[in-house]
C-alpha cells in the first residue's frame, strides 16, 4: 500500500495537532510581563522608604555622634552630644512634659473616641451625618486646626472665655498659665484626632455579632453592662493596639506647642520633639538634636516592639 493510500484510509481527526515541546522562555516572558507592574510598585515603595525613612534614621544615628552644623565638616565627638543634652535644664522638662501630655491624652483622647463610637453605634438615625461631623476635624490641615484653637484660647475675645463669661466665670489665660497650657494642648490634639479613632472603634463595634447583644438584652443587660461584658471583650485587640499607637503618636507631639505656645510659659509645654527642633534649627546644633531624636526613637522602639508582639500573639490565637 502506498503512502498516499494509507493517508486516505486514515480517519481525519478534527482539531488534532502535533505535540510541540513547551516554550519555557515564552512562559517566563509572560510571567514577567504579568508581574512587571507589581515589581514597579514594589521598587517605588522601596525607593521611597530608603529615601524618606531608612536614610534619615541612619543619618540621625551618625549625626548624634558628630558636632555638625551642616556648614563645616562634621567632627566625631563620641557621646559628648548626649552628655550636653542631658545636662540641659530643659531636657528634664521636655521628657516630663511629654510624659504628662501622653498620660492626659490617654485619659481624654483614648476614652472619648471609644465612648463616642459606642453612642454612634447605638443610634438609629442620622448615623452617616454624625460620622461626617465627627470626622470633619481630621480633614482640616493640622496647622489650620491649631490656629483655629489659638483664636478659641484668646484671652480677650476668645470663644472659650466668652462661654465662661455667660456663666459668670472669670476668663482664663489658657495658653499663658503653667497650670492650663499643657491641658489646652491636649484638648487641641484630642479634637484633631477624634474622628480617626472614633471610626476605627466604630468599625470594630460593627463587626461584633448581633447575637451577643441580643442574648445580653434577653438577660436584662442594659447599655453599660452590654459595653462591659460584650463590647470591651470583643474589641480587646483593637483597644490594645490603639492604646500603643496613641502612646507612640503623642510622644512625638510637636505642632501644637510649636504653633500655640512656643514651648512656654516657663518651658511648661516644651516637648522632646520641640526641643529637638530648637537644637537643630534655633541653636544650629544638629548633633544635639539628633542625640535627642535617637533617645526618643529608642523609647518608641520599645512600644513598637510591644505592639508587634501583642499583634502576633493575638493572630496566633
């Protein structure tokens, strides 16, 4: 039988193709093409972190051991910057004010957003409008919000003193008295960051199963008992995370004392971050400012480590 006759007698299978060896290079090119965008975003993020986070931290560590004013070449001085900064009378005041500010911010700024979130979660009407009102301060630039409160605190025609006058209370020197200056800054900071904390707590509250609240109500539990026995246990992780994050944020307070009080009166509102600014840009001592920054970074690293450890333990449960 000839080859031609054999081909005629064989049935023709529609769609049959001869097997070909896999094209490994083509598959690799397609895989790289699919992930090229992701690689581009990753490289961009790495470059941003390197330029604006990692390099400044490394540069700060180097400057803390140098006498450097960015005009003359830096001279290595070892721990002299740390010694001179610690000997500064404002050093103790700065750390004390920062600790007191963080403590008062926790008492006010940590509890108020949670209570407000519980109230919003219980409301039946106008939830969207009230969320917008609560979040509105966050949308203002920080400098605008601080300067707005500077008018509120004005000892002459300020809004707060006018409100006190309505109930026949003498006006207060909110920013001019050592007794009220720091708490005035805490009020500003709390108002500026109220919306973010409230919405985070509100999201956590809405993730709680409704069956738990229904069971508590059937047992006769009121609002306070529901919050104590259902809300707080169910939001324990987010409460702890927000606590640690607020400590880290409040210990870096700068814009409030910078724009409202300038560290006064009598160094009552000088914070560590503000003292760093004074050393670097008022005194021209970048080594001393970097030494202060390194001390603050070590303290914040401790709280950050606690935060990461807590998060991992909760994720493992």
